[in-house]
């Protein structure tokens, strides 16, 4: 590998048998110049130009952002890959580092952004959230910046998106937002606002996630037998009408059409909360 361009002390553009690549490694460019040979044992990560736009963005980012921020981001990614036993799509190296850089800039300016999906992220993606908490420690140790828990949630979302290898960056966030809106719809139907962080709210969010869960072919995993759907509609008539109203709002906002089976599940949650409230067992 021959150096074509030094991006920073830990990243260089190389010519590897006629193919251009970005390679990264601790101190890989130390005391190096253009056309010097890179020791392969120092290479920790390799990026090839399979997507010219992303490749160009990565090259620009590595050449302009502070090295300590890039190093912190890479440490978070490596930790997450180790904890989840996966190798992420290379896009995470751009997405997370970009986000971290903007977040640090906002924090230094005293501009805080509230993560309105924080409770749902904590419940839906517990492993990713724990990684986000570890990332908070990494950032504090490496950059002497204490990020708020809202940013922990955003980091968790980036890790989740990378882990699931979603084609669209906003997919996981949209799912969390839809579950939040469904939960709020159930609260409005029952007239009861559940305390965020409570076991009852966590159960509701988990149930709603299960209602929306599909297999690799897009088939719902919680589809009910048609006869059970018919009986439930009769038994929970009022709650089912409320579930229809909630599903209409979700379709309008997200373009997601809930099935009769999913509406029945929502009706059952409405009925469960109403029943527990009557018995004094809800908060």
C-alpha cells in the first residue's frame, strides 16, 4: 500500500495494487509522506470506493474534523461491534462521526436538543441504549465533554440502524415515533397518561412493538385467527372503535395501514388499561 494522501495522523488514502482505498490505524501516518509504503500490520480499517459520494464524504470528514473526535467515534463503533458481535455497514463511520461532531458543536454553544423519543428508544432498544451510555463515558474520557442523556438516545439509534443494516437511516426512528404516537393514542382513548419510565408504560410500548413486528418477508408475527378477531370485535366494541380512530391517525401520518388483527390488539390494550385503572392498578 503506497500513500496517495495523508488525511490525518490515523488515516491515509492509499494505492493498493491500482485500487484506491482509505485505510485507518492508530498513528498510521506518523512521520510518513506521500508515496511512502504503509505497514499492513498497522491497518485497522479499510474503506474502498464502492460509493463515490460516501467515499468522498468520508475522505473530507477525516481530513477536516478533529482527530480526537474521530478517534472517539471509532472507539464507540468498535465497542458496539464487539458487544453485538457484528461488523457494521461502513456508513456508520460517517453517520455517527458526523452526528457526534454536530452534537459536540451544539453542546459547546449551549444549544441543547430534546430527544422526544428517548423513553421509547430506552424501552425498544435496551442493548443499543446501554452502548450509548458507554459511549457517554468514552466521550467524557476522550473529549472532556459530558453529553446529555438525549444524545445517548441518538447514539443508540445510530447503533440500532447500523446493527439492523436498515437501508434508510430514518427507519428505526420512524418506528419509534409511530409506537410513541400509538401509545399516546391509547392514552387518549383511556383518558389515562402513563408515567414515562413506569412498568405500565414499558409494557404498553413493548406490546405495540410486538404488534408491528414482522418476519424477513414482511409478514406480521402476531396475526390473530380470523375467528378470534371477530369475537374480540364484539367483546371490545368501544375499544375497537377507538383503535380504528388511532390507526387512522397512524395511516395519515406514516402511511402505515394497520390490519384488523393489529387493531384488535390495540383494543385489548385499551381495555386492559381501563380495567386496571378501575381496579386501581395503573399509573
